C-alpha cells in the first residue's frame, strides 16, 4: 500500500498523492522526513497544485522504472559533455509530454514555476523557465515588451546608450 | 505551522501606499509588505494589521517586494527603480501631514484647463500686453518656456516611474528566476531583453547570463570592445565563447561552394567542423588579434572555466595571440578554429 501524503492548497482543497509523487518536491521530502503527512501550501492555489501534481506524477512514474536501452544511451551521451547546459530529458516520449504540458499562457506558466520553485522541483522549474526563454528568443525588444506587458522606462539617453553599446544585436540582418 | 526554512527573510514592517494595480490609485496607507508575485497585491490591500510578518524571498530581489508611489511630496525625488531598497520606509511618521505647497493648487488648476493649447496661448498674450517694459515681456516669455520644460520633464519622469512600477507588478518572477531565464537565452536575445526595461536590464547584467557567449554572425558586426565587455560580465562563469563570421548553421541546407583560399583545405570529412562551411573571410572583420585579451586579464579569471572556444574566420587573429589566449584557459575541452 503506497504511503499517501496530503497536500492542502491555498484555498483549502486537499489532495492526496502517493509519496513518490510528492517527493518530486525536495521541500516536501524534507518536511515529511521530520514530521507531518499533512502539508499546507498556503501560497499555492488548487489550480496550480493540480498541474504540479500532474507533472510530478508523470515524472515519478518514469523515474521509478529502469531506463530502456535507447534512452539510457541518450542519457549517457548527453552527460559526456561536461558543459553545463540544462540537462535535457532523455526519454523522447517524456519530452513530448513535457512539451504538451507547457502549452499554456504566460500567466499559467508563471504560476507553475513560482510554485515549483517554492516546492523545489528542479526539473519543472527548468522546464518552464526554458519555455519562457523560448518565448523571448529571436524577438525584438518591442515584441518582448508586448508579449510580457512590460513598459519602456528608460530615458531617451539611456536607451540610446544601450543601443549603441550592443549595436551589433540591433542591426537587422 | 508549516514554515519553509529555505525562504525565511528578515521580518520587516514597511509603510507604503498599496496601489490598485489597474488604476494606480492609493487604496490604503499602511500594510505589512510581503514579497510575492503581482497577483497577491489585492490580497494584501485588505490587511491593516501592523504585525511583523516574514517576508520570504526578500533576498531574491528587492523589486519583488511591492513598491508603490509615495504620497508625501517632500520625499526626495528618486526614481522608484526596482533596484532601490527603502529601509527607512517605516521611519517616516505616519501622522505627519505633508506641507501643502501652493504649487499643488496651481498645478491642479493648470491640469484642469479644458483646452490648454488655446487657453494658455491666449492668456500668455494677454499677460504680455499688460507688461509695459520690453525686458518684462522677455522675462515673461523665458519664464513660460522654463515652466513648460519643467512640467514636461516632471511628467516624463513620472511616466517612467509609473512604467517601472507597472513592470514590477506585472512581471511575476523574482530576480533569481528571471536571471535563470536570461541565462538560457542566446546572446543576441539577451541584448534585446536587456533593452526592454530597467528591471530586465539589471537582471541581464548578472554573470549567469554570460555563461555561453555566442557572438558569431553572418556578417562582421562585433568589435573587440563588445567581446571584452561580455567576457567581463561573465567573470568566472564563462564556459563557452564563440566569435567570428560564419553562415548560420541552421539556416541553409544546400552546399555552399568553397570560396576561401586553398591554404586551409577543408576536405577532411571525418571532422565535424568541416561541415560548417564558413564564408570567405575577405570582409574586414572588426575583430582583431587582441579580441581575446580579456580572457587573460586578472590572472585569467575569465579563462578559468572556459570549456569551449570557437573562432570563425577572424582575419586578424594570428597564432601568437591565439596561443596567449589558449594559455589563459587551462580547462578547454572543445576548441574550434576556422580560417586562421
């Protein structure tokens, strides 16, 4: 019988999850080691907690089974380069699932990454931040502002200095 | 009571005006501050207790604590820039009434004018007529210009302050997460992100963002100064550096005819770098032989962790400069030099 942990969201909803799912969060793992099985998470709303649990459930299932020969070869290949790019998820099926998972609007993504950061779920944090970065890549400054509802608060002089300093980046190809 | 040991910050009582996000109207004048993403501000507006509460993530970046417009006009003019920390915010006595300056009334009346362009010009002309001396008239006109500029500058400064505040509240990530996002960007996108607003600009100066510097381009654009600045930004974090001119490896699949000199025949098929067919480096490159000097300064601080160095078609690079650079980087694993 798998041990169950109870998570309570900010708006009071309770979620029972298997221990190995909950332990994707390092924070929860530490707390359960000390004492309680009931963990209040006042800063995490139900909607976000559901999504986080879904991610953890999927990744716990994958982590608990030994890697198939093809995915373990991929894992070995990616770890041979000691340049620290973010570790890619080696299983292509899981990667596909992850890509579907992050097809959300910016606001939802931010909610998830903040919760995942709070709960210390490193892979989820990385996944979402990578997605956010992808939404910034290749865009001009004005497009980035529009995407993320940012306003230009530079003085004309500051803006001029910035463009001059990295003029190579602002020339159109 | 569940406490997250990891996120404990110093307990602080902040006095500030909580501002309605949509209208920027003050809705209350005292609340305990809490650093949290934007969505939580409404929750805190109703709290009026002045008990000390923990502010997690205070060290994650001051701009994640919600800053609002100060109400007293006597507070010294400072940009409500996300990077400023206001430890004395609680020191200002809550009961001190601001000195109501006559200017406030004047300004209010001025801003209430229904048709300022017309009415101001008419009034100015009338005042000029009433002055008899030429010198007085000159002074009047000069004064009008000065007042006009002053108001324009003040309004622009306010607009920028409000823009900064808006950014603070609408960008939900604390600076450590923002920096992590930026560290995943290619160098050019990083520059664009830095140019969007002061908050992003500040995050973009963090060394983590410069771990992998890729300044390659299809045409020469980058000069030595840019390279050294970026290497400096990276400090000890620099892991990968790519410079020079090459055709975008992702853009074209068709084979490009070789057009560079035959001194360096690139026929070796077994090597991966032979597949990157760089363009003829006949264009004057703005990178010279000293472009890698920054790696060697400061006891090779920047070169320390460098693992990957790719140089493409840097005309003016010569072997001795290259050797100096290489000797600064003790731990290189991946070196690619094309068109030397």
